[in-house]
C-alpha cells in the first residue's frame, strides 16, 4: 500500500531504520509499552476492547462530557473537519486514532496526501488497519509524547478525546506542534473544568483548567486560536505561525 510505503520512508528518515509492516501497521514501540496515565487505561490494549469501545465506551463518554444536548458523533466529526480545513494532497496525523473513527475521513478529504493514524494501543491500531480506508492511509503503534517523525512533517494534526488521557498531556501537545509545518492546523477535543481552577486529575483523566489549553497554545506560539465549549468538553483549534494563513 502506498501509504505504508510513504510512512516507512518518513520513519526511516527520523530514526535511521526501516521498520516492517505487519498486519497492516508499523509498530515503533517494539517490545516497549506505554506508561498509561491510569491502570484502567490498560483495557485499551486488550484484543476485544475495540468492540466494547465503539459500542459502549465512546458513546457513553461522549454523552458524559458533551451532555445530552451536545453534538453527536457525526456532528463532532464535522466540527473537527471544519477546524482542520484539509486540502487535497496535505499530510495529516491523527494522534490517538483508536480504531479509526476519524482517520479514514481525513484520508478521504486529503485524497492524495498521506494520512497517518498513531495510537499506543496495538489492539486499537490493529482494528483500524484491518478496516483500511484508502491507499493514502497508514497506521503506526507509537507514543503521542514521542512522535516518530521529523519536525514539520504534517500540514494538519488532530487529537480527539485523547490528550486528557495521556501521561504527559503538555508533552503530547509539544510533539504535535513540533511535527506541524509552518502554517499547519491543529484541532483538539478535550475535557474542561467548569471552574477557573487549574487541572485536576481524576482516575487518569486530566480535566483542564478553563483556559489552560488555550494559554498553553498561545505560549507555544500558535495563532488563530479558537475554542468552542460544550458541557465538560472543549473543541480547540489553532495554527502554527508561518506559512500561509
């Protein structure tokens, strides 16, 4: 598949080795394991969990954070796609891609551009890779806090429902910004505390302070920062300075 071949070239240019594709994806963790933010997150790596995730976990969590009157999964996806505004031929990375809820749609819009889904759960990535979704699509098992790509490799990046579950969310944010090219767009769907207080961690989920993510983006030089608050969640978009607006 063209996407996997292009992915291998990108990974080789970053680390020097040419990793092999197995079962439709590349595993850069090897024998390593992620440090999960909470022991309950280890469920994500169990073989049958993707089915549970899609049928029960993801809808329940979405309703909990977005509220009963909040956007459903389809509208949620539309909001992210609007924020990213992907053009034909652009490279896109989906950080925390899970079983591929967003990645195939990104690949469809990008058309000839490479779209990479990366997740720390082998079970999730295996499920996503099995589904396919275009020859410009590729998957990799890796760490959101150590993305295996050169600086400026992508034109757009998204992280939907994941940054608040990683062990070091601000490191993951730094990594997404690093791999964005000048002018690249970033879209994040994350938790939010209703109060003005700073981050609170509850059972491995970070609830970001009211303006914490937007301030973090501004402090890292991102521009055109916009946010839409829905219930206990937030959709945040921004652009890396430079390039064309």
